[in-house]
């Protein structure tokens, strides 16, 4: 376990605490870490700290448009494996 410094605010939007500045609200897959970024000085520091701990590629995702509502990349994604993942992929391809 390691500490990754966050540069966050405690602003409130409709009873939700902001997720802006929380770079660890990421989505992790087999080969990638999709890390939210916010246009702050802390983005690069967090990315470098995470990159030093993994062989996965870090993919920055600008989350400035949603983080104030209390969510980020992890909250906007859904990780599914196995048979359910196969069915979803097939259904998406049919569209």
C-alpha cells in the first residue's frame, strides 16, 4: 500500500462531495489504468507515482466535466468479465 497525494476540494453539488483532484478514481483493466486528470499540477505527480508501481500503461482521461458532481472515471465505467462481457460486446457490435 502506498500513499498518493490528492489535491481535492470539498465542494458540494446537490449533496454530492466533489471528486475533483482524486486521481485514484481510476478504471483498471488488464493492460491499462484509465486515470482521471483535472488540469492540476498534481496530475503529473500522481501519474508518475502510479506509473512507478505498475507495468500497465497510464491513460489520462479529462474528468473536469464530471468530477464536480461527485464521480469520475471509475464511476462512469463498468468492468465486466467472462460470459456477461462477451454478451455485452456482441450486443454492442450488433448495433
